[in-house]
C-alpha cells in the first residue's frame, strides 16, 4: 500500500478535535502506542531506506515494513502491515534471522477517520502535540490542512527520529 502523510506540528488539540468532529470525523482509537524498531546490526535496512517496526496498540500487535519512496512536501512510503498473534515467538524469530531491536518509543495517540483519511493526534513526553494526516493524495492532505485551519503551522515529512531531533529530545536506542 502506498502511504502519503505529513506531520503538522504544535497543534491545539482541543480546537482540532472540535473541528474534526464538526466535519464528521469519527474517533477510532485512543490509547498508548508502543513501537520497537528492528534492523540488522550493520543498519542494512536503514541504509536502504527501509523500516521494520513492531507496534503494540491495545491488545493488538502489528509488524510494519516501510520503504521510503520520496520526501517532497508529503512523505511517501510503500507500507505493508500484518497482525502478529504471538509476539514473543515473533520477536525470537526476528532475532533468529539477525534482526535486533534498535530503538523504542511510546506515545499517546488519538485517531479520527473521515472516509479513507486518517488523522492521528500524537503526544510524546516533552514534545508539543502534533497531527499526522494520512491520505491518498497530496491534494487531499493540503485540502484538509486548510479545512482544519492549519496552514500557518509548521509541516514536516520526517519520521519519529526526525521529530525527536527537531525538538532536541533523546529517544531510546538499544
């Protein structure tokens, strides 16, 4: 699946929730999300702009493989995601094939959806609240930035590591 997304930094969470709900968005998730990233010891996946993530949200475990396609005004990645039923077995299997945990992060996430568009409001400790918009086209993302009155907010295409670096905050590395 092709994923197109952008981060809108330093949002007013309460105002944004009100606007999303006025525009018909439905809340789909609210809880803690824990991500552990895996790579080979020689950073082979990262060097090839690939990412392997194991995510726990609620009682669901997902593994995600992403390949970054481009980094223009919108972040574009090829993404494959699957449910993992036995997390401990899966971790042991990853390690058996040479993948090791490289970093970890925990955030609070509040998600909304309108049609096929996804809006994730994320909060990390000591980082201002931000919004991630995921849609099928650049035009849709830009349209929703206007609908939500976020045109004056800073927009970024980086991932979580870039976000932590932007705010000069450490993230947990193994």
